[in-house]
C-alpha cells in the first residue's frame, strides 16, 4: 500500500534532554510549534489537495509525542482526530521515545484514533544507547514495542546506523533484534553528524571515528533487504534531502539518493551470487528485472555495469513489465580464462 504523511513537527517537545546526535531544528528546518488551530488548518488544506487521503496519515514527528504536556498533547490530537475517518485521512501517526510509553498513554492515543506509533529506538545495544545519551535501555525498547502491539497500533522502529561506539557487529545484532521485535515498519537512518551537537564535539576531538561509508552502505543495504524479505515495510532509508542537513552536517553518511544506492547494492550482491554459482570468472551475465527496478539493477550511473566490467563480466539487463520476481537469470556465459 502506498504510504504518505502530512508531517507536523513538534520539534523537541516532550524530550527530557537532548540526545548526543539530535537537533530536530536542523533536521526538520522547523522551530515554530503548532497549536490545535494550525493542525486543523493544515489538515483542511491538505484534504482538499491530496488525491488519496485514505492512504495518508496525519503525522506528528520531531519530538517525544507521548511525553508532551497532557493538555497540549490532547489539543493536537483533538484537532487531528476531526480529520480522520470516512472520506478523510487514514489515521494519526506519531513518534516518541521508548521510555515514554505506558498503558495509560496508549489508551489516550487509542481514544483519539491514533493508528501508528513509531519508536525512536536508534540502537538496541545498551553501550551505544548510553554513549549517545539516549537515557533509556534496550529493554525499554522491547517492552514498549510489545505494549504498542498489544494495544493494536501499527508499530514502527527507527534505527540510526553508525552511532558513536557502534560497530558492524552491533549493527548486525540490531538487525536481528529488530527482526525479532516484528515491527510493521522501520526507518533506517545512517548517522549524520550535525554541527553544534555532542556528537559533533566527539567527532571533532577525534574520539568518535566513523565507519567508512562503504561499510555503512553495506549494512544499510543488508538491513533493507532483510526487512523487506521479512515483510517489514522500510519507510525510509537515509535522511530525507534537506538544505538544512546539507548546510549543517559536519560528517556522516548523507546522500540525497541513499536508498537508491542501497538498492543498487542489493542487486549487485544478488548478481554476484548468481555469477559465482555459475562458476564463471570471465564472460557475460544477462538478467531480467521488473521495469520499475531497471535503474536500481543498473546501479547509480550504471555503477553495477562498471563493477562487473572491471571484473571481466559484461552485465546485460533487460526490463519486463510482467516479471514479478526481483530478477530472473536469462543467460550466464563463460568465455574462459
Ligand atoms: S532523538 Fe528523539 S528524544 Fe532525543 S532529542 Fe531528538 S527528538 Fe528528542
């Protein structure tokens, strides 16, 4: 199902402190806090403009929604709930911290028609959580995830790849732990170090050394592939393109087409496996892919074609409107050594 949001930012509201990597003002480019009247105005405007409101949710992002002062929280929910239902939007989506979830607040969210709760998990490793000043444990994440599912909400988990004190091993363990938690959706954010954050200080002092971009891309591609195989929808892979992020980042893994790069890598790996299976070292390999995946299979700027050419393999890709599988091997030909 297509998925879109009307994003309303409650920048840092409810956050008990500032996590080491976070500056929502720079990520969202927003500082003003909406009132209920603003929510109504935005929803009314969008309802008139959006083609398929039944596929769209009103989303409160950028803060710790369930820790917002109760009267402000219900003011926002009350306003949004008037735009949910028959002929209107599909539901209300929000993001919050794992340690700000309990039965009482989930009951309140239910009563206003909230459909999805996303947890900023970031990592499921206690050392990484602690080093990045999250202020909660991995157990808080799994407990909150269970409770959210028990109350019948769609569960989303947000992960940050490459944080301070994280390694390939921790990220791969995070992947398995998220799969075990069985969320409905995930967002994969490779770290972007924003100026003025604690993480930027650690980076500038040399204490925080980032993994190479290739490594992080490889991990994110693996996550993307495994989550999709498990039927978990990946809503984001890479921070959304924003002039603020490009202006304010001091280091990290930002690329406006990050997901495309990961998808190209997934295809490259699959083609490599098939070529290896065929046991050839030099020759040509032809694959068919669904038309919508042609550019992913070729890789950005045909990087997959180049990758195999440098290894003595001519990669040919044809597109089909009928193919439902990810790809099909057409012919792999050995031209000898
Ligand atoms: S990561 Fe989440 S909890 Fe931490 S400061 Fe940012 S919005 Fe608040």
